[in-house]
């Protein structure tokens, strides 16, 4: 099957997944990003043209002829972006909500999409897309999940059906994030503070003694890089987690703290593409001193 795929939002996720699809499955790709036509959108438009992805005039134009619609926007704009797609949606389409938002938000978005006849799919992206491209592991649920699974497999995508209901796939990712993004925040705090006394190596050695199965030096470098490169987005995701916890009557002590530390790193404005732990700690401390 030659799929027609529309990407709503063409930032890192949209570009990365598109790159993999273009290289292997070669579907017809079309995209629209709210930044198109603005100076800030010029790099996104250039990336689309380089990949051979057609540029649409607006949300509805992007999705109108698509078989699969992939919503890959910022967490805060997911509902409004979905609403803007409605005039172009129709029966027979699959609408993949790939944003890291709360189960409540996904349920609201699914309710918006349902009257159009398009089948909503709750997609939880369970790893950074960059190493995997379109093969990034995903969990899927919702009314369109069963129909999507074989079509995704034909495209080389790794999507596992975990629920028929909307909200469970993203709940798995969300509550896993309390641990993952919480550990990132802990390592930022631990390493930046340890550097004040020159004891980073001893702290990491002690952690390795307690948990010998983990390469703590490598993990610290990897996790610090994730926060430095994606702190804004990760902070937004943890705020979504916090709101979800409040909605079930649990005060989000750890999730809220992780969001604050992720935001703190983002606001330092560090530009670095390295997973060397010592280098990243040095850059964080230099930014702190400014």
C-alpha cells in the first residue's frame, strides 16, 4: 500500500520520522507547521524541501488527502492544532496523536476528531526518535489502533497495540516519565553540585557500587545532554504529568520538582551537542555563574 501521510508540525519529531520514511517506505508526505511563512519557520520549510516533503497551505490542506495524519506539535498546542485539522478530516483516515500530553487531553482530542469519521489513535513515543527514525518504539491505543498496526508495520514502524481505549498508551509513557525525567533532574542536580567540590567521579563510582549493572558515567552524560537539548519540551511534559496527578488526587511533588529543574536548565540557554558528562557539567556551571 502506498500511504499518503500528513505531518502536522514539522519540528524535530516530524523531520526525524519523515527522514526514515523517505529512506525506506517512500510514502507520499505532506506537512504544515504553524511557523511556515514566518522567519522562524524558514529552517522547517527548508528541511521539508530537502526531504521531498510537500508544503501545505494550512492544517486542513495538509490532511485533506492523507491516509494517515500524524500530529507532532508542541504539547501545549496539541488540542488547538487538532481542532484546526477538522475541516480536512474524513471517514477512513487514521489520526495519530503523537504528542506527549495527558490522558485527559487525548480524550478531549479524540472527542473532537470523532465526528469527522477519522479514527483517532493515541500514540505514546517511548524513546528519542533520532536513533530510530521512523522505527522509534511506540505504544498505541484508541479506536484506530487495531487498524493502524498492520499499516504501520508495512511502513517499518514499530507500534504495539496496548489498549482499545484512549488514554492508556499515553498514561504508560507519562508515569514512566516520572522516573526517567525525574532521574535526569536528579543527575543534573547531583553532578552540578558535586562539581563545586570536585567529587563527581567519586559520586558516580559510589552509584556504580550500589547499582553495578549501570554505567553511571555514560548514563549521566546521556541524560544531561537530553535536558540541555530538550529541557523546554521535557519541562512541559512534566507539567502535563503534574496536572494528571492532581486530577487523580495526588500532589505531584516529584513530577513538579522535575519540571522545575528541567526548566531551570532550559533557561540557562546552553548550546551543546555532546554526551560527555564533564563537558556538560562545565557548561552548566559556567551558565550558572553568568
